[in-house]
């Protein structure tokens, strides 16, 4: 009787094993790990929250030190941390012991932080607090008479606090409140009679508060208002020739002329409005698709920076940060392949045009900060 050897030759076995493994890796690619990669051109400053965070925002104090406010997922209570060096952060306490959502942060001239938040326990009104020189949080009450979402915070050179907000009680119209010591909150009349699109609250070089926003009923055309000495708001820009992006942010130059984003031929371009309803083209700054969390910010000498997040193949929630160089040229600051959760991201720029990036760490869910070298 003939015996058959049912074992495969070693070379054939290895060949089949390779082909099976190769086919499997092609048809079912492995997802990238939930891990952040700090680029070599950046310095990791460590974690800026003590636990997982829903919302987070960053500001720099008068010495250029980063301060971060976060809403913790475990309690919805806001906490504020300040960088103390060597990847360490010191707690500045909890401005409130009640649940909040969206949070913003700014600084007074002396560096003390100001925090505003959407107060879920008080019908979504915007609650404002600041830290005094005794490290005690002082409650300034509610900046809005009704629920407001979203809202923007700014502090003027004279320490006046401004809150711009979309009024949920009145069909999403735009209003602004300001606070001056000893006088309390004053809320403006409506700056729009329609549900607004994107908006930004800015302080000009001459300390004038400025609001730039879009009208979604008119193809997102840009309007700009400034507050004058009589404390009323007056329009000074109304575009008519350009259609603008209804998601994003705005800047102003030293003449209060607004920068804005347009979407043309598969790219986002930054442009600046000039008298005569024309626009200066600063070039294509975003060429990726599936873009969100766009933020514009001015550095020294009104140098524009832009931060945004996009989804890419095998790279989840990649954050890009770019700086305008000249003409239509932008410098990519080295964040390609950077992975982060999409919960939040923010950035700030110091007096040397050095950016600090705040993001949600994918491994821990905590706020994390890094600084450009």
C-alpha cells in the first residue's frame, strides 16, 4: 500500500502563509492607534486638565504663560489650570461648582484670568467670573438675559469685559453685553434682526470693540460693527460682491478691515475686505476636505494664523496650524499626522508670534498643550 505524506513542503507552506497574511492586511487595514504624536518641532507642555474634558479653551496671561479652562466630563464643573514649568500645571480652582458647557477664557492686564461659560443650571445663560489677586473667584453674574449659544469673550485694554452672543430667546439674533467695574452688565440692542451665521468678537488696535458676522439669508455676506464712545454699535462694513464661508472665524487689521474665508475651486482662501467692496487674496490656506474647528488669530503686526482639523485616510482628526508668510504663501507649522480627538482644540499666540496649541489627548481624553519651538 502506498503511503501519502500529507504534510506540505516548508517552502510552499510559508508561501501560502505569506499570501494569506498579505491578503488579510490589504482587505482589512488596521486602524491607527489612538495615540498623539508630538512633532519634533514642538515642545510638549503636558496635561492641562486633571481629568477627561468636554470643552477646553486657552489664553496667555500678561507674562505669556498659558492658562487653560476645561469642563470635566465627570462632573461638568469647570476647572482652571496654569502652566508652572517642566510639564507641570498648577490648579487655580473651580470658578463654579455647577454644571457648564461651552467655556471661554481671557486675561486682564494684570494677567488674572476671566472665564465665561454656558450655565446649564440657569437656562443656558452666560456666567462670567474672574480670579482676583487673592486667588479667589469673583462672580460677576450673568452677561445675558436669556440662554445664549454660542458666545465669544474678549477683554479690552481698560479691562472692560465683552460678551457677544447668539440670543436663543430671540431667534438667534446677535447681541453684545459689556461689564465695567461698579456699573454691572449692559446689554446692547439687537445687531441683527435674523439668525446669524458665524461671528467673531475682536478688540482693535485703538481699543475699539468690533463684531464681524455673516448673514446666512444673503449668501453669508459679511457685516462689521464697531462700538463708539456713546457705547452704541455702528456698521462700517457691508459686503455685496462676495459670498463667504458660513463656518469659520474672522480677523481685523489695524484699520479694522475684516479678514474672512471663502471656498473657491476646492480650497479655502483667506481674503481681506478693502473699501470699494474688493478683496485682497492671501492665497489658498486649506486644501483638505472634511474640515472643521477652524480658528483664525492675529499675531504681532497682524500676522494671520489659522488652525483647523480634518479627517484623512488612516489619520484621524489631524490638526493643522499655519502662519501667513507673505503674498499668498503660508508656512505649515509641522502638524501633519498629528492625531487628536475632535472634542476640542484651541490655540494662542505670544508676543513673539510663538503659537501654543491646546487639544484633546486621544489616549486620556484630557486637555494637553504644546508649544512651537
